[in-house]
C-alpha cells in the first residue's frame, strides 16, 4: 500500500492529499493490461453420489433369494426387500433372463450366473490364502517356495513365492519339458501310475541339461520307483548349476501336486532340513487352507 505524506498542512487551508512518494509507489500498469488479481482459493463442492436404484433393488433380491435354499415366491421376496410387488416381478424376470435366477413352480432360486460369481470369488479367496501362506513359509525357511501340480498331462507351476533375498530359480529350460531333471517334476512323476508316467516321458524324453542330470529313462524310472510316497524328493544341480532343490508331495484326492523350495549350492547342507520344515508347515495348514489342486 502506498504511504501518504504526514506533514501538517497550513491552518487556513484544508489538507491537500498528495500522491505516493517515488520510493514507495507501485509501478504504473499499462492501460491495456487489467489489474493483476490474486488467485482465489475455492473449495470444490462435494457432489452427491449417483446411485442406480434399480441395481440396488436387484442386488437386494439376489441376497434375499440366496437366503432361501428351498426357493421363495415373488410375494415373499417383495415383502422381505420392501419393494412393491410389480417392481419385484419386473426385476425378478430380468434376473431370470440374465441367468442369475431361475424359476421353478413359482419359486425363485439362484441361477448358474450367480453360482459362477460365487465360485470365482471363492477361488480367488482360496488362492490369496495360499499365496499368503507360501510367503510366510518363504520367510520362515529362508528359501523361495513353489507350488506345482500335474494337470491335463502337463507340469504346471501354479505359484512361486520369492523375494530379493530369496530369488527363484531362473526357468532357463521349460519346466514342462524337463520334469525328469528338477525336483518338482520328479516329485509329480513319482505320484503317478506307471502308464501316466511313461506317457509323459514319451512326450518329454530324458535329456541331459547339466553334467549332473540323470542320463536315461531306465535310471529315472528306477529312482522314481524307489521314492517313498511321503518322502521329500531332492536333486542337486540336475536342472541348473549352482542350485539344489527339494519337493514334498501333497496328497489331496487323485491329483498330483507338490510344494518345493530351492537353495544355492553353498547352502546344500540346509536342503533336507528345509524340506522337512516345509513339509511340516504344509501338513499343519493343509486342512485349514483347503489347499486346492486348481487354484
């Protein structure tokens, strides 16, 4: 703000205002330029959320139907959800058309589409539970943990839990084609009957990957036959130089599955104790985890 001259004026004349002094005056603004205005801070107005009422009502109907395993009529569902009967009828017909409900003898039941949503959600929850358990085992044992299964004639690595301090083995040769060379594949093959085992080896014959890999099918089959059903399977540098691995069988139903771990060769003395620890952890949690062969 410019300062005004405060010197007293003569007594017989009114005070005459003077302009600002040179030292405090603001520079003149060009006529063509508008005055500089400071930006104003504004608080955005909170917009109300837009909710689709018909969707909400349809979800309430689905929840109400789900509570009735023996089915429920439209009148009961309308009463439970607080809807007018015509509105309930309209939404129920739509849900039946889309497969989320079906109607039988005047009663409404959950349809296939709703059941698919439920099963998908259950599978995701089961997988999340398994992933969390594997991470705990990885940190407790100090080794990367692998979950694999034999499905549709192929070895599939379903989940790997590794970290910067516990890195996983690099898949330099396809795990599906080299089951004879790594502990995961040998453990899965040991759980199969002779016919399935020979079928796999016909498609994926024994090949030498390192100087330590078993060299022929006959020797591999003899090793698999000698493997105790519940004993860990170990291999030392057969798949990758500098790495030792162990796998423990998982017996659930008729499918072949395994949990495995790997260590650098400098920690080879830890391999069997670590495998035993993994086996104990899996056995302790298997029931509560409901570990699925299809996660």
